């Protein structure tokens, strides 16, 4: 059964460490997608037949890190204005 409306950030196959610059922008790599140079949004709501839930504590750590990166980015661009 394919879960409806998942986020890649909550999946064990999702990797934010492979491409750190992309991860800071909210994108990561799916370990089940064999294509190179393809990044998935961490938080875009989608369906995926390969989804396997990450333990909640790991998923939460990812979300906290991603939010901190978003805030750093906003502070940087607002300071430049």
C-alpha cells in the first residue's frame, strides 16, 4: 500500500548529506532513485511507493536542521537588503 501525502524528509531512503549545498536549500537525494543529479524536495507533499518511514526522532532532527538553515538564509538575504 502506498502512503498518501508523504514528505521525503520522513523517509529512510532520503539523504541530505550527499549534496550539502542542495540540502541547505531543502533538497536531498532519494537512495532508491538510481539517477544522478536528481534532487527531491524534502517537504513537498507527494505519494511514493518506495516510502519507508524514518524513526520519528530522526525525522524531527532533520526538520529542525532544515528550519535552521532556512532561517539563516532569510537572515542573510534580509541583511543584504
